[in-house]
C-alpha cells in the first residue's frame, strides 16, 4: 500500500506486482470470504462501506474527513502481495488556467487523463519502477438531471458540463524486476466553474478559466502477468462486492442538505447585506446629486439676482425673499410688510403694524 498526492488530492492505493481488469460479476460458490466493514469513526460512528475479502487476504482500510468531505480508501491484498484490489471513494479535483496555460491543479480532457496521473504518481512514489499503457478507453456517459438543467446555458457560461466519462486504463509495469499488469477504472465528470472574458473589437477573448472534476469511485486491481485462475475469481469478489451502507448514505444525504441549507442562508444574508449596501450607496449618490443640483440652481439664481440688482434674504420661517440690492438692511413683520433702509441707526418701530424682524442676507451654498 502506498500514499500518493497529486494536485492537493491524496491517493491511498494497494499495489502488488501484476494486474488485470475485473469482470462485471463475481462467482458466488466455493470461496470462503469475510465481510469487511469500513467504519466512519471520525464523524458519524457508522459503518460506511462493506466488502468481501477471501480467506487469506489482508484487508486495509482508512477513512478520514477533511471539513465536510470524506476520503475513504479500502481494499485487500494477498499475503504475498501479488494480487490486490483498492478502491477510493469520490472526491473533487480543480484547475485554474490563464491565457490557456494551466496555473493550478490539473486540467483533464478525458477520464483516462486522471488515471494516467494516478499511474504517474505510483511511479514517482516508488511503488512501481516504470509502466507502459497497454490499453485505454473512454466511454461517454449520459448527463445527470442537474447537468441536463445546465445544458441550455450559453456556450460561454459557468456551470457548463465539459464531459462525463467512464475511463479504463490497462498497464504493464515492473517492480524490482518483476513484471505485472494493473487495471485502473474511474468515472470523471468535468464542469466549467467560471470563465472571465475580456473583449477586443467585439470578439470575446477568455483569459481566465477554472473548472472542477468530480471523480467517481476509483478501482485499482493488480495481478501478476500470468494470474492464477482461482486468484482471479477472488479478485473479482473483492472488486465487485464493495457497497455503501444505507445508514451512511442517509447520513451523507442529510449532511449535504444541511450544508446546502446553510449555504442558502449564508447567501440570503450576503444578498441582504449587499442590498443594504447598494441602498446606502444609492441614497448617498442621490444626496450628492441633489446637493449638486441645489448648488447649480443657487448659483444660477444668484447670477440672475446680480444682473437685476437684487439680493436674497432669509425670512423667519426659513423661506427666501428677493429684494432690491440698493439697501443694506431689511425688515419684515407678520403682516408681510417690508421696510428697506441703508441707515444703520434706523429703527422701524412705529412703522406699519409693528412686530418687525430684521432679515439676514442669504449666504449661497458652495
């Protein structure tokens, strides 16, 4: 068994010298097996997966959580390590590219591209010395219901399905002079996450792109070049018997719904906050616009007063009144009568109905 890491994803695999592809069905008679349980001891405490291991095979399992995503690697191998089956559960790979050049993660065109990454990491980690691809195939799979909903999106839009394939890779490899074969299989679903476009002469030129690949359950089988028929039957049993338990499936569905609801609530709060901020910016912009218009109107009115020898005064109620500019002082009373005078010692008492209040000259806004 070895632990590999590629593009931020850890692969734990069982590797023996040799390998063939698994048949679609396993024999059910004449082979004693034990039921192996893979328990989620970190989060739910439930048995997450089960599979069969023939008598004499060594089971090797691990299951960990990274945030709200689990990684499960499990399988078995013979005592002489010449036959092995390993399976790891779904995970996600991502990539980023700028001007067509990948700057992070790994960009895949087919499901077998992922399997070749796994094979290369086996070699880099020293679990095999070298390998040669003997056969490979990519089979297109129909889109899921969610993907069908996004098929109608524009060609240059996020959320667009890139491909959904089942890949198979058959390798010949050596380890310490021993020659063997390995079969690798996985489903890969590629989705475009974002696409930032810049335009030149009306033609879109995409400079930044990101995407994600959902890797389905991945199977790795290893046998000698000339495998024993009885051992092949045992390999088939291990490979075809893996199952997720109903309780753990229900747990993961409930967890996904909880995460989705939390994300929706967070999005609602974010949208509400953004709406509040937009309203505040709108009110601020409108206030600034009104002030600018008031200043323009005020300047226009002051210019008109200037060419007409007029002056604005502020009345006790805050309203403005326009009076001739030739006088330095002005008064008004509750009857709406005005007195204009330039004598600083003038007292309006005794004139009209009384109750005079001196007016202040209006100071223009700036």
